C-alpha cells in the first residue's frame, strides 16, 4: 500500500480492483458448492450455457486473478519498505505487525466467515517474503522464476525417473467420483443451507483445514508471484510504463504460451500429471502477467484509463471489499441468511458476483469521498502503526 510519502499509483489501485472482481467470480462458486464436490470435478448443473461459462472461466479466470493479487502483495511490500525508510521507521517491525494482524484477521475470516480465506496464506508467505527485501531486482527475478518452476520441474523429473509416476492416477471411476460428489454436495447443503450456526462453524472449520492443506502445494507459486511483484516494483516497471513498454510487451508473448497451456489442460483428457502441472504452475502465471501487461498498456490510453479507473475505487478498499464479499455471500447462501446454498446455477452466480461488485464500486466511491481509507484498512493500519493510522494529509484528501 502506498503511503503519503509518495503519490498513490492509480494504475496499481485499478489493477487491484480488477483482480478483486476476477477473484470474486471464482470464489462465489465455493460459497454454494461443496469443496469435495469441486475437488471431484463434478458438474452439478446441466445446460450448454453453464458448461460454456465454466469452460471459459477455467481457461481465462480460474487461478489467474489470485496470482495478480499475489503479484500486487509483493509490489506493496517494496512500496511500504521504501516509505518506511524515507520516514526513518523500522520496516521489519512495521511489516511483522502488519503480517501478524493479517494472520489474525485471516484466521477469524476462515473459521467464522468463509473457509476459502487467502489472508492466512498471504500472511505466512509474507514472513518469507521479508527475507528477500534487500535483494537486487535480478536476484528477485531469478528466485521468482525458480519458485514458479519448482513444482512442474520436480514432477517432470519424477516422471522421467519413474514413467509410471507421470501417469494420471484415478482412485475412483468417473461414475463413483460423480456419486461421491453428489453425496458431499447434499451433505454440505444440509449443513450450510439448513443447519444451525454451530453445525456451520464445525463444517467450516473442517473445510478450512482441508483448504489449507490443499493450498500448501501452491505456496512456491504464491511466493514466486510475491517476488515477481517485488521485482517489478524495484525496476519501476509499473511506475514508468512508457519507459518499460517494450519489456511489458514481452509479457504478452508469455500470455500466448500461457493461454495455449490452459487450453491443453482444459480441453485434453488423460494428460500425464507433469503436463497438467506445467499448465497449472507455468501457464497460469504467464497468463496473469499478460493480464497485468495488457492492463498497464491500456491504462496509458486516456479513453481506456477513464474506463479502467473505475476499478481504482474498490481497489483502494480491496481489504474491506474482499471481506465484505464473504460476509454478503454468507448472508445469501447460508442458513443464517437466505439459505440459497446449492440452488443457484453458475450463470446466475456469475451475474450475482458482477452485480455485487458493481455495488461495491459505488459504495467505495462514496466512502472514499468522505473518508480516506476503508474500515478494515483502518483496523489493519491501526495494528501496523500502533496509533492513529490516518495521516493529516489523508484526512483532507477527497477522492476524485
């Protein structure tokens, strides 16, 4: 997060808001579908429009926007360090408090609101990110690429040493997997959609633990994108887009390769595990970086900037809006609200996400015209700075 020692980078705020929308389009499914059902790959809804929508989402959205968010997290770390140094503050002390607060809020979010919380993982990986704060840009880039490649390289090496390890392992037949997926969906619908608060919390805790275990394999990828963001920030690539235009265009070439890998993973059947790993752990980051590059280049055009600037309002309050999305979805899908769990097909889920996000854009714009930061940002800064988190300059700021 940029502080008042340097002007906010509107491109970064807008990109953060854009990523928030993409994340929400994916997350909303997890509020109304069993985690196990999703893991088994069971499609609960028929209709060509649902199939096409989910296919397209899998290719261009799933797993990409969370990587943009990870990229921006690393970018923000460098900005905060530079600001702290300029003011003579201890960055390590500030950032450790910041991450500790993020971890605590993430635990509350994961246990009491939604099991798919990402804040916990960001906080844990953030402590590792601190180890790289003094690294030169070249070193950050090398570490980033190495971490992004480590899982597919290990799986490819294992498949070469033992060809049988690279084969797709199917513990269940498609029919059995479908039946188990339906079973878990009905079970979770009875709890989340109709159960008591105690039952929901118990099930959420179980899903939260499962979600954390599933996420561990992605930790190298998350840290790798943190470091890529830090590299971009130290090189001032998004600070000075025109100066780095040629380099940014290289991300578009990587995006073509990433899209090809995503198409292979989505459309081809019976792929060896190492090929799927390459598509997931290489294709997704390449596509995410291409999105960042396209967004940055479009932002240099005045007409496009007026359109994309709309994302800056929720982007400046991304922490608040991320948590509000979980709270609102709980009120829509869980029994303590409308209890619509498992009753909304994907096409309407996506529409609901877009409508809610549009409301958040309007809400954020109105809020920022009156107050400098969002409510949860205020709490986060309160922990970080151990004092009034709103600086004098920000008090008189009125969002444009």
